[in-house]
DNA sequence: CCCATTTGACCTCA
DNA sequence: TGAGGTCAAATGGG
C-alpha cells in the first residue's frame, strides 16, 4: 500500500485514505474477475458497476488529497541549483578518470532529497499502460517484503525541458498480474504525444469496447493468449523501439532475486504514433483500463487520472478545471 | 557514436 | 540504522 503521499495528513484522514486505497485495490481485483469470468451480456452491467466503484474511490481519494496534485519539484534539484548538472553526460567531462570517481561521489552528497510526502497518483492495472509520455528508467530497487522490485522512471525531458515528472512501477500481484504505477510531480514538458492512458490489455479488449477504446498492438494478429501468466506486454511490442527486442520489457514477473536482472523492466517509453493517438483521442474518449478509468457517460469525476494529466500542463501547476 | 538500461553505491529520512 | 530513492559508471544495442 502506498502511503508515502499522505504522510502529513491528519491521522483520521490518513486512515480514511488508507481505507479507500484498500477498497480501490479490491475493486481493481474485482474488475479483473468480472472481465474474465462473466459473459458478454452480464459484463456490461457488471463492469459498469465496477467502474462506478472505482470512480468513487478515485474521486474520494482525490478530494481527500486536497484536490491538488502537488509536485515533487521541491524534492528535486532545481535548475541552476548547486545540484543541477544540466544532464552532464556520463561520458562528457573528458577528465572523468578513475581518479575523479570518488570526488564525484562526494559531490553528490546532499544533492537530492528523498521524496517525503508529496502528492501522488496511483494506478493499478493488469497491464502497463501508456500515459503518453516518454519515460526513462533511472533505477530499480528491491523492496522489503515485496515480491518484485520497484522500478523508477523519470520523464525523458527532465533535462532538456526540466520536466520533473517521475513515476514508480511495481508489480504487486502475481495472479492475475497487477502492476501499480505511482506518479509524482507533473509534466512540464511540451514534447509529448498526449497525456492519456491507453490500455493494452489483450484480455480486456473483447469486453471493454462498450466504454473504452482499446488499442491492441499485437503485431502478429494473434490476440495474445489470456493466460494470466502471459506478459501483459506481450502485445506491446510495436510501440517503441526498445520493446521490440526485449520481449519482457517492463514485465517484472520473472524477477528472481537470485538471478540476474535480465528480465527486469527496461523501457517504459511506450509511445503511440501521433496518428494513432490523435485518432483515438478525437473520440473524446479516454482509453483506460486502469483503476482511474473513465466511462463515456460521466467525464467529470471519473477522469481522475486523465484530468490530472491534463491539468499538469498548466505552467504554474494550477489545476485548471 | 549516441542513447537507454543496468546495477552497485551513495544519500536521506523515519 | 535500515529501507527506500537517486545517481552515475558500465554496458549494450541501434
């Protein structure tokens, strides 16, 4: 359970949020069950109910969270600060010999602050969703009592556009595979295709077309098996270059602490082509299978994740809706 | 050669 | 003091 983002809230409010988060998780699991085990006829109604539940959780959490989407900026070295390196390449600084290694390490002292309690947004999904932004992995950490390592991503434009959005992705459940993505900060970069969430869940696309537009990237036309053990990214391969040769990219299921990290997450830069994205977005619908999914009928509240992302583009970080 | 990922080391915070 | 978050050298692919 992610609790870091409300660390400074009053205790009772914190508890309420925790409860909501738990309910949210359970609802997410229920959604999976519904998706897999209910016939087409009943599924429309059942899934609608599930979505309403999920939306209620999202809305409640959002409101309890102060309705704000704080940024992580204060915890990240700012441009111009002593710690800002302007993306000094690991290969520049020609004199970076072995002798300077120690010095560099020392220079890092105090150059970043650990994220303490900034606001965040979490998405639980059976798939790894594309949020329309380009992410670059900068770390991976084995978490205590967690079966799978946590992966850390920052916006690709952190240095060229000072975009300070970051996210963490962690597999939290085995059967069915469930991934939790936690977003911190907001995108200030303009170089993005769009901030929406595209769900690429092969097991979902038969059912969800009633309320969402789903895009399958299966390159072989085979609608990917529904085996729970299958990588949710199996159909994710055509999206971006990195995906093509690392079949288990971003698929943390096979993590084994006793072995190499070869199957660890790699890229999460799953970008749709502008055409794909635009055509989908023109419908005014958001493609989503995460717990912050929306329906076509109620855009005001259930677009939690989407609206968050949209609002992120305000230069001053003010929520604009 | 450039860029992204991997991964061990370092740093902060609870 | 340990867990979690970040950095950056090493590595590898295109």
